[in-house]
């Protein structure tokens, strides 16, 4: 009697196999003799369901692998975005610090300029003081002379 079956090879793959079996002789052998066969013989009608199960399992595994890859990619993208945001924040902080330093330098320069103007004004005032005193004395002398003339004219 000729039968078509699938046999599971040692690599875990189902292979079609056509062979002739003397079922009477096979059934009369002891179970210890059955171990001579590499794999149990399964009629092809029963292996269709097994093939579908294997395909479903492979599809599930592929889907899981794709999901895992997508998850890893999303995590890597999230980490990259976080690192980029951190770098942007650090750059913004550095720019703010630089702006604050520039503002402080400008304030210091303005204070130095004001101090220089004040020192110059003080120097001018100090230089002008003797001249002002001399002018005041001259005006006083002129007033005294004028008063003396007026008194002399009145006499």
C-alpha cells in the first residue's frame, strides 16, 4: 500500500515522503522496534493543520521581532531627541551667560566712563579754582577801587 506522508526531519522541517508500508508487519512489531524510525509518520491530512500552526507561529515571531525593532528604534529616537534638547538647553544657557557677561562688561565700562568724566570735572574744577579766586579778588579790588573813587568824588 502506497501512502503520502510528511516526515519531520532532524532539522525540524516537514518533508513530504512517499513510501510503501506493510502495515501488518509494522503493527506487529514491538514499540522498541519503532525507535528505528527517525520521526513519527503523520498522514498528510493531519499535517496541514500543523503547517498552518507553524506558519502562524512564524508570523507571530516576525511580528514580535518587528514590534521589538520598532520599539528599540523609537527609544533610540527618543534618546536622541532628549540629547538634542539637552544640547539646545545647554547652548541657550551658555548664550544667556554670555549675554549676562556682556551686559556686566558694558555696565563696568559705563561706570568707568562716568568715573573718568567725574575725575576730569574734578580736575577742571581744581584747575579753575585758583583762576576763579584770582578773578574774584580782582573783582573785589575793582569794587573797592570803584567805591573809593565814588567816595573821593563825593568829598
